[in-house]
C-alpha cells in the first residue's frame, strides 16, 4: 500500500483484495480495489457490483484523506478514482474550471495559478481529489465569506449504480445534486465537475497575525474582525490551563497583489512550486506525542508567534497546507494512528465550545493540531457539515487513555447545543448521536433511494452510522 492506504498501481481490471484505512490509520478493512480509468469503467463496475449478489456493496475512493472509514467497504468493492481520465479545462469567460473527479487539488492549483486563477475552497491539504472534495463538501479558512465547495460547483456528472451517467447541478435535478454534495459518495460516483474559480494576481497571501491570551480573547477578536478578511483561522493551545486556557495564534489573510510582494517575487508573481521538505520516518515509537512533549511544543509555538504583525507575505502552500511539507505526517502519531475530531456549534453556544476546550486541557489530551474557525452560511445539502457557528478541529493519538469516553461526552454536548460532527473526519461516533445531529437524514435517504434503489453504494462509515 502507498501512504493513502490504497493500491500503488493497477487498472480497471485489477481486483485484488487490499487492506485500506483512512488517514487516521485506524480500523483497517479489506476490500477488492479496482482503478477505473473512464466513466464507462465506473458504470460497468457498479453494474457488476449490483448484480454480484455479494451485497457487500461498493464505494468510491480518492486520495485516502478522509480520516476515518468513509472510503472503506469491508468485503466489498472500492473504486480508486484517482486514476480517472484527467483533463482540466479553464473557461476564462465563465470563470469556471472543469476537471475529472480524480484530479487532485494539487494538480488543479498547479494548472490554475499560472493562469491567474485559484480554487474557491481548499482544506488543510491539497492532496484531495475533486470528487472527494464534493463528497465531503469541503470547507476552508474562507467559509465565513465563501461557504463550502458545494456553493461553487456549477455542475457535475454522476454515475449511479445502474450504470447511467447523470448531468446534474443546482438547477438540474437539484435534489440529487445537493444529496451528492456532502453525501459521502453514497448517491453515486462523481466522474467530472465544473467549479467556479477565483481570479488572483499572485501566488501569495498577505497575512495579519495576533497572539491571543485565552479562548475568550480569540472569540472576541475573530467576531470583531473576520468580516474584513477572506481567510481566517486560529491555532488553539489545548494543553494550556487556568487563565491561559484556549490561548492561540490568530492568522487572517487576503490574496496578495503584485505591489505587496518583495522585489524578488514581483518578477514572476504567479510562480507556484510547493515542496515536500521531509518525510516522516516509516516507524515511529509509541507515545512520541506525549502530554509533556506536546505541552512544550505548544508553549514554544505560542511564545514564538508575534504579538501583533501585519502584512507578512506567505506562499499559498505554507499558508494553506503547512502539513503537506511533511510526507506521511500521520505516521508521527504512532502505530495505533490518530483520531481527528471536528465539531461545529451554532453562534450562541460558545459555552459548549468553552467547556470542551477546558475539558481537553484538564484531561491533558496531547493535541498540537487544533484549529478554530468561524463558519458562515452553509449550502442546501442535507448532510453538509458546515453551519453558521464555531468549528474546532483537533488531532489526538488514538492510544490516549479514555479517549473514546471523552469524545462520546463531547458528541452528547455538541448534539444538545444543536451542532454536529464532520463525517469526513469521523472514525468512532455512534449512529444515534449522528442521527440527532443531522435531522435532515430522512430527506437525504429518500433522494438516495431514488438514485440507488438496490442499496449498492455503502461504506464502513455508512454501516457504522446506519446512514443507509
């Protein structure tokens, strides 16, 4: 297996069973993995899955960056769509780009930036496919301004289990379109999409930084100033206690203009060449990320950050995707893997957010990747995660004692506050909790039943959470 937990090479005729995990490297399961090259391949494979009688179902998979089991199908068929026929078409007049679902955002950015365009939404890694981005309705640092990726998808092509390829969009079969956006690959397999793009003048951003002394200060500063920035995110120290609980480093940014750049960058303002600088070792000892080591790292990171800085120029790669500089960084969490927990609570439920941060600090749960953002308006998608409110995402070693019970208690609190967890990050939630968080699940199921009446499309996540 490669680092995404999938096959290294193959074709649509491959059919060997392979052990797959999500990016968190927990709960591996085996499935028959094939690599369709075209939409016709996808249709044929889904028809075969529907007629096999095995009833273990099928699911699409991109670059394997869902943290949990969303792109696994134990005993069934997994379509590795990262090899779908490529082809990127930029329509400057319409302000759109059309790309195959297997196109990675890294490839898409490399194509767009020299042409003065940028993707409308990017998550914390560029190593996700267009199809995976739509299935998870990804969000980024600009959700408070630009919403999630679904708001920018003009149309897509979807292959359903009967082998039919449908052209859908917000104005063409909108029910199926919005059930597919954020639908975790359970309505069909996206093969191509047309997405609105953002005009830019440089491959850099102009960043303002503020060091915040506690969680309340971060919330207040974000509330007061986020509307003035396209991108905003706050790193939170979840190991700090007492008066420093929730202290952080808030960064906000706009796309830079050529005049903002230092002279050496003005010669080629759209140059974009992000690099992987190092690779995580293949074997990492258990408990490398201990409470002691993470507490020391977090304290040093907070102290090193400028108290107040304005107009710092950063490349798009370092600002949006700092972890991509370390190949296989998920291995740093040790052989038992990691759990990423991301939730959102509506505005007005800040006490719930505060209690969760305080409990994490009291538990000494070693997280050095914890980011707080403000969400704006969501999309009409029934299973889309973002909603207006506060979202916190954090990584924790899976081996932390008592982690399961701690996160279950957070699920209860989040649901009670009217919030929800992110399905693309989940690896351990219970069905009843998720059903309470997503009250439009019955509506989504009705649309899915029309697209997949025989229930061919499923996944380990779908079974665990009883989504289908």
